């Protein structure tokens, strides 16, 4: 991954920025049922197999900054919310995520169906994913410093 980041630095246009978007290291995806202005939490999805990949991405970003290939231009937290019309769409949504996919904890999917059956008409399912965005700028481009 470090090699790919170094190559990206060489391909950026002058003044360009590399944006890294990845899951938040501690906040897990949350499934809730939204009815009007109320948000009823259902379950926090598990991403256990993804931890290894996330750690590798974090260390690769830190390494290219440490090696002066990039400097950190900014870090921001963000939330990405997806709304689903019914529980049957949850499986499709999870299958669209690049593996390893998050999964429901034990009893989480049953809780979703149970709460959905009790929800009023017009309710939606909300999946909130917390993200970290890093902006990196290359330090040199053709021997010139771009800070």
C-alpha cells in the first residue's frame, strides 16, 4: 500500500490532494429505524475481520507522511447515512460493501424485523457509517517542494 501511495504522489497534478476515506477506527456502523424525527437504534454492526486491513491502511498513511512523501493537509470525521425502505434491502446493501462485510451481532437481524413490524407506516431503516477523511499533499513534485 505504501508503494501505491508513493506512485499516487507522482501522478497528482500540481497542487493536487490525495483523499483517504476509511471507516472510523472505533465507531461501528449503526442500524436504526427512523420514524419522523425519532431514531430508534436497532444494532451496531460488527466488522471484526476488517480490523487487520484498517490497521494496515493507518500504518501506510503514517509511513508516507513520516518518509516525507506527503504532508497531512487535514483530517475530518464524517458520517454517511443510507436509507432503506424495508428490511429485505439490508441484505443487498451489505452485499454491495467490499469484503470483508460488516454483519449483524447475534439476534440483531431478528431485532430489526421485530422493531420493523412495530414501526409506524412511513418508517425507514437508516444505516450510519462513521468515516475518517485524510487529505494528503505531496511534498515534492519533480524536485520542487509543494508545501
